[in-house]
C-alpha cells in the first residue's frame, strides 16, 4: 500500500507545531531580555492573542510592569501573529 498521502497529511501538522515552538522561543528570548529573571519555554503558553505566564509572583509583576515594551517588541519580531495581552 502507498502511504505517501498519509505522510504528506501529517507533515502539515508537523509544520504547524514547529511554527508554534518558534513563536514561543522568540517570546521567551524577548521576555528574558526585558526582565531580570530567567524564563524558560515551559513557563510560556499562547492561546489566541494572549500570552500566559506561569511563574513566581515576582516574575509576573516584573513582566507586567514592562508589558507594553514586551508586546511592542514581540509585534515587531513576530509579524504573522498579533498578541494583545500578557496574563
């Protein structure tokens, strides 16, 4: 049997997942540059136009104080998605 059609179908999902990881990596780099706390990839979740931060209250406060600068830098670096808020 020929399984090429299944492979091409699954390749679409692989591409979508890798794009999401690239966006999250860029967000982590930008936030780490803006704040004085270490930020890892498992602390960041994106859903729709929101970025969710999981971390200590001090980290969250630091990010929220610099929210406008972080969102502005994210919008200049990630052109294909728009994020409106960090929560």
